[in-house]
C-alpha cells in the first residue's frame, strides 16, 4: 500500500508547493490561500525541511521502481530549495549593501520560537479610561537602571484597528530595553463604532501619562518616542505628526506631548490609496470601513484626517520606515509616498524596502529581514535620539 501511495503523494506535495510558490511570488489574498505565501516568506529556510523530505521520498520512490513519483519528488525538492533560498539570498544581498551583518545562528536560534507575545499582568497599569469606565491599560517594560534620565517608547500594536492587544510581537520590548529605553506597550479602544479619533486619542493619552510619570520612571520627558507595526504604526505616526491638532485631541485630560521620533514598521500612510490598492483588498477594505465608518467615497475627510501623510510639516519628528517589497497588505508606494513627503518637508528620515519580505516579517525574530530592521533602527536611534 505504501508503494502505491507514493505517486499520489508526489502529486499532492508538488501541487501544494506550486501553490505556495505562486503566493510567495504574487503577494495577494492575506486571508485566503495567500497565508501560505505569507508563512513561507516569514520562515523561508523552514522550507528546506520539505526539500529534505521530498529528496528522501524521491530516493525511496526510485528504489521502489516508481519513476514518475521519483521525478515529481525531485522537482518538488528543487522547487522548495529555490523557494527557501531566494528570500534568504535577496535579503543577504540587501544586508551587504547596507553593511548589516547577518547571523545564521540567530536565525536558527529563533526558528521554533515565533515572536508572538501578549499582555503581562505583572507589568500592567491603567493609563486612562473610556467613557463607559473601562480601563485603558499598558505594560511597563523598564530599561536597566542607567543612573540618569533615559528615553522611552510608547509601543502600539497592530490588528487592523479592530483586533490585537498589547504585548504582541513582544520581543521588541526587551530589545528596546537593552538599548536603554523604557517601553510602554499599550492597549487602545477597538471595534465599533468607528474609532478613528478614539484610537489616536488613546495613544496621545498614553503619551501624556508617560510624560506625567516621567519622574517616577527616570524618563527624559523630551525623549518620548512612538513605535508601532501595521495599523499600530499608522497610529504611532498619526499621534506624532498631529501633536497639538485640535481635531485629533488626546482622549484624556493631558497636555500635548511632542514626540522625539517615530519607528514605522509596515504601517499605512495614505488610507485612500490603501483602500484601493492593497494586494488583499477585501481584507483591507473591511478593516478601513470599520475603522473609519465607511469607504472613502462616503468619508473622504476622515480618510485624509487619519492619513499620517496629510499631517507632515517642518515640525514632524524624525521617522524611520521599514516595509517588505512583497507585503500583501501594505503596498510599497505607502512607504515611498511618505519618504517623498518627509523629504519635501525637510524632516530627518530613513526608508528601507526589504526584498522578498511580507507583512509582519518580525514574527520571525531571528529572520534576516528582522535582523536588518533591528540594525537600521538601532543606527537611526543612535543618530537622532
């Protein structure tokens, strides 16, 4: 029975890998079969396990006289090896161009430990409250005592403005601690009705809370920055770029807090274009309709007001952006438009488009894209904070 199963198994494995290859090369459909391409781009070298298995099965099929099955397994082994090595080699080349050393050891060390994370009750404090009395919470990640005033980050999770929670992709908190930053990893209001003013207001409320407690934590109140990923990056930028804007006030009674700098991990910057041009259009449009109450045709002013691009000026803080060229949710023009606008305004900034890299690449904390991101963020902080 095992011998007769080799041929259908070879066809199924080859077909499956062909589908994964398609969605790696064509970054679409995040909530459908595109998730296969997302996972393959997030963990490409893991595909070498398929290469090894296909090669072993091919050898077995050859020994059992199943030549067509052996040929299919050989094709699958070659295809999966190419799929594993293409992202790695593309990122290795980009790292060489940027003079960033990459570590295969770091990749392997994190291979079986995805960067998930979540709330940590032992670190949690309340920074504000919603109108119905619900608490707004953040987790405090203090840096090792430095003996002097030190900087801080307010970190904002993603989730399409309707999901997610503080602490997700949490390896960033400890990493920033090692650089000497306190991190305040926040929750904010989610869901319906549309929360576009509430959410940026909650971020500004958290910034005000951190500034008010700067003495307690030994923080320099002039060095409070924001970092976010995906929708959280949009909020990190919007809160920083619209400081003092009466149309986007804090959700609690705090004074405006000028933000020192912004780290934008694959966040949208121009929401009308994001609505129309995402590679995962159905997913993105549903998120934006819930966030802003409807499509751009109904609420063009909301889409403009919620777009960080529309709040850039000479006082915009230094901003670093990292985005994958194969991001199936946020297109590369979201980063290039931001880069051009910051340049026109004379704002210190840096933009990095990472090849063969998808959304949420930092899910693989040891991945080559994440290693490049950490190196460039570290350089940016040293130069501008």
